[in-house]
C-alpha cells in the first residue's frame, strides 16, 4: 500500500488541528506551517508536508513534498 500523500480533508481546518492530525498519522513527517503566499523552496522532500495557512486555517491541500 502506498503511503498517503495528500490531505484534501484538512482544507478549512485550524492549522494546529491539521498539524496534529498529520503528526498522529505519520509521526516521521515534518509538518511546516507556512503563511499563504510565502516563498518556499521548490525541492521535493517526501518527509515534509507544508500547511499553507491564512487567518489560522489551512487554505491549500496539504501534500508530501
């Protein structure tokens, strides 16, 4: 079975709750909370998920990379 790589169900969720959700499911993944519109590196990292947040809520589909 392939590891989960996207979390569309987290869009609109408070950032802290989404952070905990991914961490509970995959403790080995680094979860980064990033303000929406921020510049980020374009490197791919299977062990990273970025939560793009505006007004405290996830605004983009979180995905590995």
